[in-house]
């Protein structure tokens, strides 16, 4: 179900930029990014390597500070508002997990969960953490260093979800898992998020799993926001046309390529199409790849994903 533009935002950014290095060696990691992620949504953060996904997640988690941008909904004067305040303000309400899955190898699973309980006193769900471990048939006495990659990921998720976060940030923690393990842990994650109304921002390269796991999308390319909104609305706003019709103006053409004696194009329609075109709704993979292959295409965000600057314009 799509979240309307009137829904509160779990994350809201306006004019967000970050530059690494100084002088001639300086490089933009993020440039003028404005967007909002509705509370309660499961949002996929997608883009090629180097697009700025990890950087954006670390900013939202409060681990690094951006360079510039206007304050948004929370009135904190920061470039990003997270749960209505500056990033890092509500660390007890935000869970963050990256590919490194920082766990202490010399500890047992039981000791690891006990440490999580001590670090999150007052908002630790021991039953939730234990259930996630038990569903993986793991022995609580097992040392972390002896676990497989999938088992370590399960323990890391148990730690993160046991914290009962309102906002969950995941930077491809399941990237090295086999497809079956990914499906099992993703199902566990989504079921937990649905039960508790958790907002999830999930970085992923696996486009095929996004269609069933995420209801919102944020696409980054070259450090810029290229596409954002509910998956349903983004697909509905685009059309694949095939044929030998006349010029496609005034429609916005994202990508066009020859096919046989005609051509196929992904467009954002601006009124009725001329004769000679067959139409169909794009798949999510077609949508993402077309926008990534067309660096000159204009950014497109549905109203619910636009940042404060865009809404005020």
C-alpha cells in the first residue's frame, strides 16, 4: 500500500551534499539531494557502486556529517532530519547494520545478545532476539567466530531488531548470502517490520527481490537522487512504448533504442500517444536500468518523496 504525501516522514533531506577531500583531490559523494522517506515504509536504496548509498546511510545514522543543505521538517537547522531531529539525536530509536556486521568473534551468541541487552537497557526485546536466533537452529553457546556468513548475519539482525528500532538502516548486510538464506532472512525482516511498523531503508543490488520486499524506492546515480517514490506510483508514471510511431514529443523520453524496424522507449507520458505505438507498464528492473543508463534524464520524485526545498518551490 502506498503512503500518501501527507504521511509523516521518518527521514527528510533538503539540498544534502558531501565532499570528500580538499582542493584538487576533492570529490563529491552526494550533491544536492532532496527527498523524504514516509514513516512505516520499506524503502529500497538503489544505485551502482560509488553512487553514494553507503555515505547517505552513514549520514542518516549520524556517523558522518554532511557539508551543506537546508533544514527540514524537524526545525533542527540540519541537512537531514531523522525521526524529527538531527541525525544521531535518537540513536536508541535507530538501528544500523552494514556489510561488516561488527560482532566480537570471541563471544558466544548468548554473550552477544546479553551485551545487546546491556547496551539497550530499557528498550531491549529479549524474546525477539532469541526467537530470531532459534529460528536459525543456532546453539546459543556457539562462538561468533565459528559461525558461517549466514549465521553471523542472523545474529547481527537479532541484535539490531532486538533493539526495537523505529528506523532500520541496512547497508547490504546480506550481500554475501546464498539466495535461499537471503530469502529466509529478508522474510524474517519484513515480517518483523510489518508487525511493528518499523521504517526500513535498505541498500541493495538485487533488483529482483525489491519488487516483493519494498514498497518505496530511492535511486542514486553519481551522487544525485535520480528517482524516488512508491514503487506502484513510479511504475504507473512510466510507460514502455514499442513500434514505428512518430516523434515522441512532448513526452519525456528516459531511454530510446532501436528494436527491429522500429524502436522501444521508456517514457513519462505527457498526454495521449500518437498512432503507431504499443504500450505496456515497465518492470521494476526496466525502470531502474533505463534511468541508470540515461545520465542526462531529469530526476523524478513523486510528491511523497520530495524534500522540503522541492515542496516549497
